[in-house]
C-alpha cells in the first residue's frame, strides 16, 4: 500500500529555513501530482504548494517567493524548501499523493 513519510520539521527562529522531505513507497511516484498542506491549531488544513508529474508548480499566496516545492522521481521523494520563515508558518505539514496522506511533521517558528 501507499506510504508517505514526512521529515525535516522542527523549531526555528523567524527568518530561518527548513527543508521538509516526503518519502513515498508503494506507488509509481513519477506518475502522480503531489502536494504539501499545512494545518495550524484551530484552523483548517490549507494547500501550501503543488507539483505536477510534469514538474509544474503552484503556491499559496502566503508562501510565494519563500517556499519551493520540488521532487526527485528517482528517489520517490518530494521536498519543500522553506525560507524566510514567519511565526504564522507554524503548523503541522503534510504531504499527499493519490489521496493518501503522511503522518505530518511539526514546524514551529519562534518570533
């Protein structure tokens, strides 16, 4: 079955950077679009970034110019490079592909 495992979250000061990774198994990764979402306490889960199987990308307005989504189809892994982090980026970050979700990784940005 499809498994997604996120990693790379942590505590960082405002202005800092983190790189999240999402390792996929049980799926022909290269054939599918994938996306990163986040959910802050008391808020709905929201789309952060999306990348198609053809490498086209889209971003939420709140992260444009600061976050970069990418994927390595040979390693079945997707990434989310997050720069210039802000306290409002604090959330649990999830990757998703083909209707499946990872367990999430916590990102906390201190002011």
